[in-house]
C-alpha cells in the first residue's frame, strides 16, 4: 500500500467513524432505551452492527482493496470520538428537527387524503346507499301495486265462482293477499331508519 492509499484509507476510516456515531445516535433515537429485555431489540442490534461493519469494509474495499490494518481501526475510533465531541449535539438537534418535519408532513398528508378522498367517498357511498334504498322501495311498491291490481280480477272471479258453485276459493285469495301484505311490512321494517 502506497502512502497516498494509506492516507486516503485513514481519511475514509475517520469519515466512517463520523458516520458510525451519527448512525448510532439515529438508531438509538428510533429504538429508544428499553429497560426490559426484548428479542426484537437483540436482533435489531445484531443487524445494525453487522450493517455498520459491512459499510466499513465496503469503504475499505473501495479505497484500498479491502486491506485492514490496525491504524485504520484507530482512525475509525478517532472519527467516532470527533463526532461525539464536536458534532453530536448539532446532529441530534438536526435529527429532531427532521423528525418533527417528517412527522408533521406525514400527518398533513394523511389529513389531506382523509379530507379530500376518504370523507367524500364515505359521503358518496352513503348517498348511493340511500338512493338505492329509495329505488328498491319504489320498485317494491310498484310491484306490489301491480300484483294487487293483477289479483283483484282473480278475487272478483273467485267470489263469483264461489257464489255460483259454492267452493271457498276466496279464502285462498285472502291468504295470498295477506301474505303479500306481510312481505311488504317486513320489507318496510327492514329499511326503515
């Protein structure tokens, strides 16, 4: 490794140390400091540190073809300590501000979608349901009236037939009429508000 590559490797390791400090603070901010043991936190920690190690070795792979030396770990530690001493407070303020902006934007988008799309859709569905109930009730009344008109001549014929032959067919027509009335009452009861 030439001197230039060693210098670039140390700079890259120090920059990765800065990145490690910032990403650790970000990770800690989103996972929180839990007093209780949770398996999900264990898996998240393992995944986080594996990812950070992969990032460090990827940077070294790009800078010096993946050669690992002891002084590169010292440069990584130097970058991390520079972050902790100089940039931690600034970064945490920026992070909190960014979280506030993103969560506020998210809430605004959700409320906008709710006001512009979901609530009008609910209102439209209620209107369509009310109109369909009106239409079905109207159709049922028309069908009921047509059936009533259709059965009146048969009732009249049945009365004449009973008067002439003495057979009680009028009871059958009365039962059919009362059945239609019961169905109509049931229908009205179902869709009454």
